[in-house]
C-alpha cells in the first residue's frame, strides 16, 4: 500500500510543480520501505523540486534525487509499523489503485479456461481474463464488445469438458492447483503442467505454497483471537529482517497488480504472490513469532492479519480459493 501512497504523492507533486501527469515508474531499491521513481528522469531540475515537495509528506522520512533525475522516497518507521493494520482493515481493497484510470482494456473471452482443449489455449484464455481483472482493480475500464457482451471462445460457452489433458489435470489435482499453475505460465513458452507435481503438498510447489501461506497466516489470526491476560502492544517500528521483508512485499501489492495488468503479464503477478508467500512464512515462523498466543512486546498477530489479507486479495484476483486450513 505504501507504493500506492508513493504513486499518489508523486502525482500531487507533479501537479504542484505544474507538470503533466506521468507514470512514476516505481521500482524497489532493495531497501524495505524505499521506492525509486524515474518520473523526472529527463528533468534533473524538476526532480529536485519534486523531492522538496515530497519531503513534506508526513509518512516520508527522506525524499532525494538519486542519479540523473531519479527520485528515491523512503517511508518512516512509523509508516511501516502502521501498515499491517491498514492492510487488515482494507481487506480485498488492499490491491486496488487508480494507476490505470485512463486505460481501457478489451473484455476477455467468457469461456471457462479449464474447459479448453489444450494447455496453450487454456493459458491464453486465462491470461486474457486475469489481465482484464487486474486492470479493472487498478482503475482501468473494461470495454465490452459491440453487442455489450464479452467475446466467447468458438461459441462453446457452457460446453462440458471432455477427456482433455486439462480436464484430466483438474480431476486429479483440483481446479485451484491447475488455475494457479496456468496463471504463472510464461507466455511464449510451451505450457507443461504435470498434474502429479502440482498436486503435491510441498513448499516447492507454488500451486500449494501460496495457499498454504494463507492458511498459515489464518492460523496466526485464530491464535491471536484467543483471550489472554496480556494486553496488545501498540504498533512498534519493525526490526527483524523477516518482518521488514514481509512489510515491504505487502507494500507493493497494488503496484504489482497495476504493472502486471499494464504489461499483460498476469504470470508476473502470480510470481509476486509466490514471493509474498515465501516472506510471509519466514516472518510468521521466525523465532520471534508468537504463533500460539499474544505476547508482550510483539505485534506479530498484526503481521498475520496483514499477510492473510494480502494473500487472500491476490488469490481472489487469480480466481483461486484461499483456504483457512490445509
């Protein structure tokens, strides 16, 4: 969400400087809570004015020009500390932004990709549907066809899946595993999905790992809800590396939605969710995490709420269920 804050703050700074709206081109720097922008790449003097305006934002600790026209914005520790509650309160809206508000995308085919005759056809149809869905969440307009309806694959809407390789994989591994595996498939490469592999409940199976991470976060939320004699601690600046990595990954959620939609690459968003799942598990199972009860001096339950909300929003966008137990 902080990446969305940075996008909006840069937009305000551009307007204040009398400059035309522009995409900020946000990218990570490798430092949690830090966001680099190339919005003034060809205007070094403008970059200095923008940095001065951005420095007045209460959630920004430092705004500076780095390199020829690049801006780097660093969030305050307090902004990072407040992020879990903001994410938990936002729920599914945590992924939304107006990054693509002036963009119109075509409506995708409405046929079920899992009923396609081939893996490649299934991938193409799902990619088109997910691109439109991600774009809409990022503020774009989804245009319908001349008849007011989205296109339908070969007039086969509602067709019963036959004994295709796709249908067989769904029957063996489940729709969620197949759908996630198709969503992460890279365009331009042959689609090879092994039903036996994607059905495995192991951490190196992305189709399982992301859903497991959500279930693990949901478990932390349940434990945090158990009454104890210890009062909840107020938000504190994040300290350990795992916690910082999780907060940083969560802060990029709306931006990752927008970038994947703009590039027509939902596979990039699916892989972002894999990264988010990995850092969620690391943070929620670290030695300092009080997984079974709330403890003094920790706000890890808030991290569990935030991780659950972020992963649930991402899985929903891919049309994959987010189980609370696995």
